[in-house]
């Protein structure tokens, strides 16, 4: 087994490499990391191929002798790059996969951005059969196009693949910084922009927790997944006969309720909170299909996600670096 991993230097890629190499089911398997700006360390079981997703020649070179593909590489809100890297690059991967004599399976990490996550109202849980509904911007559009490309390769060439559709991926102290009123906030909303600089400074000084609310003033439920749970789903999907040509929502059993977060942090850490009414809406991703077909289940729930982030002690040699905003 030789698995090509695109985006291997990201949070999912690095966590996957460690888990895959330690998993006895994959003893002797080789990881080939397809790297661009950053690189992973080459070892006896880790090969490094440098190149660009937008170059068919580079992708073809990376795909030589590969049996499996884990596609993690993506762009965020970068219109000048996203079609070349995310869409053309994925097309080259699919083309090389269908032509390869060694290829067996491709796993795409999708995103709930393709379903609009909390931008649109979802009156019932979001399952894998719901139609795509990208929110404005090029990133969400790219997640829709990736899934459509993969689905068409099932139809046109009977390609063996699956899509693991993940919401916002957390690791280390990420979740803590999603709650920050400072410039160090991770992702969105940017609370500072909602309340103004003076109020934000005051809230930050008192460890105030923002409670994201919908237009009716109700605390929003929003989907997250811890990187360890996503990686365990990837490992479960690899070579699983019931993953063939399927899409799975990979998320916590229940979404995070911002009201519950505020109450828990008040009880356990004495932090105050403030309600902030926005145009966003509750969304509940349903992960029943992955639990039923793959036998997978997440370890993290809301309290475990909170405690892991707020208890995390970042070592001096691991500075907080955000390679993309969310």
C-alpha cells in the first residue's frame, strides 16, 4: 500500500501521518506526501514529492505507483488560486487515478461549507442527501465542485472513492481562540467587528464568552469536529467496502450550542458571557450514516472539546500559527 497525501503539512495531514504510521493495520504501508511550500520530514516510510496541484506533470509524478489517495489540499478565500489548485488540481488527481494501473481508492475530505453550514437556515438535520448550497465566496463553491467532480467519476469511470464531509476542524487550543474578542480570534465570526474595538477590549479583559445567536436571539448550534475524530474516520474509511462511492458527514454527535458553552465556562471557570444577535442560523449535521456503515463514532462532545482547548498548554517550540483564517 502506498498512499498519496495532499496537504500533508496541515493539521489534518500531520495528525493523519502519525496515526496511520502507528496503526498496525497498515504495517509496511508507505506514505507519499505531496508538498508545495512546506514539507514533512522524509523517513523510511514517508516519501516526499514536491510540486504544485495545478501542474498535471507534478500530479502525475506524485501518483506513480500509488494505491490510495487522501486529498486534503485546498485553498480558502483566494480567488486567484482556488480554481487552479482546488479544482484543476483535483481534476488532475482524478484523471491520474482512473488511468493508474495501481490505484485502488481515493478519500476526499469535503466540508460543510458546501451545504452552507450556518449561513442558511436548516429546519431539519442535514444529511448526505441534501442538495448542495454553497454560501457566497469561492471556498464554499470549491467544496461543492470537488464533490460533484468525484460523483461524476463514479458515474463515468466507476472510480472507487468516498467523501468525508467535515465541519470546522479543531485541534489543540483552536476552540478557545474561536471565542476570542481579540485580533487573535480563530475563524469567524470576528467578534471584534461585531461589537467594536472598545467593547471588544473590555470583553477580552474579563474573559467574556460570546454567545452567537440567530436573528430571533436564540443561541446557535454549530458543527465542529476534532481532528482526532476526523482522522479516525479516515482510517475507518480506508479499504472499507461500505465506503465505496459514499459521502459521510463526519462530525460530533450533536453540534456545539453556544449557550451551553457559555454556561459551562461560567460554571467551570467563572467566565461571564454576552449574547450577540447575528444573521446566522443553527445547523445540525447528522453523522448517523458514518456510524452505521463505517462503525465509526466520535470521541469528542461539547465538554470534552471545551476542556481540551482551555486546558491545553502550548509548548514554547509550538507557537500558534494560523496558516489560513478558519
